[in-house]
C-alpha cells in the first residue's frame, strides 16, 4: 500500500488501522475520527499516533516483535473462541448466505447439508456450508466450525467475525464481496482438531467450492487450515509472507493469522496487516 493509498483511506479504514495498532501517517491539517469515541471500534485499542510511517512498506511499526514460531505454537483457532455478539454484516440471502440460483451450487449446498460421510454428522447441529458471493475474487478458508458457527450455520461469527469484517473493510472489501468457508463443514466435538479421515471426507466439498467460485486469491487463516490446503507442515510464521499455490489449480494462496488468534495476541496484528497488503496487491494485479 502506497502513501497515496493511505491518504485515500476512509475514516472507517483509519479507525480499523488504529484498532490494529498500526500507526497511520496523517497529512498536516487533515483529521480523522478518534477511535476512542467511535462506537464501531472497541475502546482502548487504537494509538492515534501520527508517525509519518507507511505501514505497507515499513517492517518496524512500533509494535514489540515476538518470536513467530513460538507464537504459532500457541495459536488459538476459531473453534476456541465462542462469543455470541451477533453478526455485523448479515447476508440477506439467508441460509448459508450463498446465491443458490445456479443449480450446481444449490445442489452442492444441499449435498453438504445431508452429508453423513463421517461421524461428525451425528454430533452437529447443522452443517456450515459457507457464506458470501459464489462469484468472489477472494476466498477465505478457516479450519472448522466452532460453537457459534454450529449454532448459527455461518462461518466466522462473533467477535472474530467482527474483526474479520473490519480487516476486510480496511482493504476496501465487505463480507458479501468474498466467499468464506472452512476445511470441515461440521463442528468437531469438544472443539478438538480435525482428524485426517474427517478432512478427507470433506475435501471434495471444498475443492468443488473452489472450482465453482474460481477465486483470484485464497487466504488460509490459521495453521491447521494452511497445513491442509497446502499439504505441508511447519509453523504458521514460516508459511506466511509469501505466495503459495493451491493444489493443481495454481490459484495464489497466502497464509495469515486467524482473527480469533489476533483477539488473543494483538501484538501480531501488524503482521496480519502486512498479509492484507499482500492480498490487496495480488487482487489488484501488482503482487509478485
């Protein structure tokens, strides 16, 4: 993101960057909203410091660095944060939020809802197909539904979902502009990690979603999602910051921290902002 891009940020985007603890350069004489007085951002988070630093290019933006590998080992997944704060951006299409006017897309959603391929079908409240536009340029993939996702039938809800919405807004996107899904379509009991057989049973569903959406970019949120999408191991910190490819599709894929993890480890927000800048450059055709 260039300095000119920062000058064109809306007040809402300025507030988000400050909530992410990113110090935003502010032109002399130009003011933007104070996040401590705006109800859209939690109080006590933003710094509101005009530093003259471009967060899209400067790696040292006033936040204390932590050892990435150590932090990645402590990663908290979406399933471990269960809030019932409601959704800020509810898709008006209902159900999973997807456009089911296309027969193939509707049949896929119905097939997922009836799935009994693994034992998770016995404990779920409902399947979580995904939400957003089936014509999206950007697809975000998480690990598995959590408590609220299982109850509401939609991925990335609660406080983690609200933070995701704000992250998207910072790069000019809304929840309805993208498609959001998970590796698993059913919640694992007791929020345990997905088992290999469960991931294998669901793999075809995700592949068919990707084939139907044909995104220009996939963002894997969290270590487990990254491992399964890329077929690799390693810490999240070792996987982020570069462009991967999804399977045989050659679709660009980048890795970042899960919003739920950022709620627990706010010092990593700067790195997520760097990942968002990389995503933005790919979507705009300027990424490597």
